[in-house]
């Protein structure tokens, strides 16, 4: 399963502004290009600190908020 398949999307329906909240799981090498692209497009609102998955798993979990059009 890829990082994109692990993304959990929850839409927050607000009248003035709409955001997409994501819980992203992956290695820093997988997540950095996605965050960079979102930042360049002006969509990135918030990224949480990386939280280790635990055990022998080297992946991290991060909460991300993106601005919709």
C-alpha cells in the first residue's frame, strides 16, 4: 500500500473557507515532495510535528490541513 492510499480525508464544510484535513503516514522521503508541492501551490495551511508509528516501523504520522479552491 502506498502513502497516498493511506491518506485519510475528512472534509470540513465551512461556508467561508473549505479545508481538507489529512492524516498522512509515510517516510520523510515520501512525504517531503508532497508537502513541497502543496506549499508551492499555496494550499498548505498546517503540518503537525512528525509522530513515530512505533515499534520497528520507520514511518511517521502527520496531520496536514490543505486549503481547497
